[in-house]
C-alpha cells in the first residue's frame, strides 16, 4: 500500500530533515577535498540518506532518499581512477536509481524525468567502461554482476527490466562482432557473450513475472518497444545466433580434423574423415530452420568431402544441390563468398559429367539401331542431296508421319519455307518414349536433314 502523506510536524518530517542534512554534506563533495576527507564526507552523507530512508513514510520521501544515495555513490565513482573501482559503484548507483524509480510508479514530473535521465547516463557510462576492459571475460563478468544486481534488487521495477535487456542487447552485439572472424577462438568468445545474453533474458523474464502487466507493457524512454517486445525479440535473436555460432564452431573443428586426417600422416586417416563428415552433418542439423547461410555452408563442406574424398557421387550431388538451393534464397552478397563459388562449380561439374554420361549411354543404344537403319538412312541422305522437294517427297511417300492426320505440305515455289516448318513438326521424335526405337532414331535423322534445308531458306 502507498504510504499516507504526513503532516509537517509528523514523523515524515524527520526523513526530510535527515535528507537535508545529507544534502548539505553532499555539496561539500568537490574536487578540492583530499581523498581521505572526500571518502569520510561521502560516508557521512550516505549515513544521513540511510536515516532519511529509514524514517520515510511516503513514497516520495523514500524515492528521494534512494535517488540521493545513488547520486552520492556516483560522486565516489568519479574519484576512482581505475575501472575496477568505478564499476562496483556504478552498479550500486544503478540499484539505488532503480529502487527510486519503483517508488515513483507511473507519476511523471520533472523530478522523475531527471531520475530517468541520470539512470540512462549512469548505465551508458557503465557500458562504456566495461567495453574498454582488456579482457573479454572481465566485460562479461561485470555485465553478469549488473544483471544479477538488477534481478535481485529490493522491489525491482520496470526500469530494472529495461536495464537488464539493454545489457543483454550489448552482449548480443558483441557476440555477433566476434562471430565475424570465423575461427574457433572467436566462436568460443562469441558463445560466452551469448550465454550472458541468455542470462539477461532469463533475468528479465523473472522480473516481468514478478511485476506483471505493468512491467511487460513498460516502454523505456527513447524506445519504441515495450519490455515484453524487447525481451521476445532478444530471445529469438539469441536462439538464432547460438545456432550460427555453435554450427560455425563445429564446422571449423571439422575442417581442422579433416586437414589433419589428410595431411597429418603418410596414410589417409579414414576415421578422421568420417568424424569430419559426422561433424558437418551435426552443423547442418544445428542451424536447420534457423539460419539458411550456416546450413548452406555446412552442406557445401559435406558435399566437397563426399565428392573429393569419399567418392560418393550420389550424396555429393544431393548435398551440393541442396546447398545451392538454399544459397539462392540468400541476398546476392552470398554469391561472392568462396564456399558458394566452390559448391556452384562442383554443381556445374556434376551436371556436365552427368550430361556426358547420359550422352555416352545414349550413343551406345543408338549404334545397333543405326546399323539396322543403314539402308533407310542412306536413301534419306540420297534424297536430301537431290534437293528439298525430293527430301520432303521421299519422307512422306516412304516414311509417312505417325499421325495419319499429318499430310504432305504444299512445297510449291514461294511456300518452301513453310513446307519445311510443317515437315519438321510432323517428324519430331516422340519424346514420351522411354526407350529408343527405330522410328525414334529415323525421325531424329530426318529432322536433322530438314533443319539443314530450313537454315538455308532462313538465311
């Protein structure tokens, strides 16, 4: 329940007096003070604000005491020269500010706007400071400490939720940046940032569960999305990037294992090759339905392995085609990447070789039929050498079209081109036939002669 506003002579005035004494001391905290005097004065100031908080009987008094405590802690942070001294104080100050905002509730005023502005500035300073740390693990550790502090603070408010989510987004962006290097160390570092992002989403979910609809619907200043919307988007992005990162790491490890298997000893290490194949398959599964580019890259690696080492043309073709199909759904920038160029070249090579095999098989089937048709084809060639009219007449007289409705065309002067078009249409081989037969082969040869004559008229 909100506290009742006290009378001027009521117990609430004691809180005001304590806070005012603290304010007097706060004004003495200037750069002119020596370090020892500064620390002592700041400690006395915090004691006065703690008393003001203890004796507060209204939400306004409570919020004022909390906010002033945060301001005093920031003064202390300003006097610290190293990040290790500053960062704990920033976290403490943010905690005071979050609690102060909770007691303000939904009331809007210049005072509440100032508190929000101070909180944003403090959070940004904290974020800038951890970014400057030399070790990634230190940055992650301090982010974790802030997330823990916000999720376990007394009476956490929606401002705590948005704070946790902002830190989570920072961790996500850092993970994406490291992921670009595409090496095992960078993937490991990226995973650490992503795990901290997950911790942020879990903390935010806990805070929103405690605060109910008010927390979920809260829209931070300078933002267009509620805490619930920010949380849901962050959860989806973390899930996707975790799959990308894990798949990339598995893919890099498989590359390394395959290289060792091929070049480590004098003999080929087939166990290592199969382990690499299994890893590429795992990399495919991790990102399936989550990230097309990562899935396509893993498939391309698997296809190259099947084609170049395991000599399994069927599986190589299957994985190559799937990789290219996925790549074609990506932005055009992907077409310039090496993995896409390699898999595209492999696909073209497979298609070319498949066409050659088909042509070779077809020629083998054609040869005995051509021998059986030797007399008919010689007569066809003789008629063709006699001229266009003789060729058309020979065909329709000795080898009429399969369709009885196809009659010999008019090839009088001036209509020879149209006559050839008609004849070519009438003698087209029946594509529905599964196997070559004498009629099919004869029609192919007839169309060749007719087409040669047509090209003369066309020219």
